[in-house]
C-alpha cells in the first residue's frame, strides 16, 4: 500500500516541502554554519543537553553542556581517550579538573 497524494506521484516518504502537509512534515535542513565542527553524540534529559563535539581543523574534542532551566552552559575541552567518560558524566569530569560551571 502506497501512501501519498493522488495524482501527484509522490509517496509519503518522498514529499517535497511545497507538497507536504502538516501530517507529513519534512525535517529542516541541518545547520551548515560551522563546517569545522561535527556533533558526535547528543543526549537530553531533565532539561540538560550534553553534546560531544569534534573540531576538525584543530582535532580538539569538547563536551558542551546546557541547562535549559537555569540558562547556564559550559564547554569542556577533553582528551580523545576520555571523551566518552566526559560525555556521560560532564559535571564530575569538570569538577575533577577544577573547571567552574
């Protein structure tokens, strides 16, 4: 069974933005403003967003933390071999390194 708009030759999976209705939203284009930075991982919970970033030019890896409730945020440079631990536990990682947040 194909789902789409009769007479348009489009199916629900391949809708152009000008044809898609609200029930078939087309995701926005990714933000291409910073080609140097790649998001390796991101997680959200309890109003906290943690993002693991790789900066291609410098080779640096950082963990970015944003608290939506307080509006506070910080970014930590991390060693590549500690990136996953810092991503999973950014507050503990920051505290162990004396980084104020």
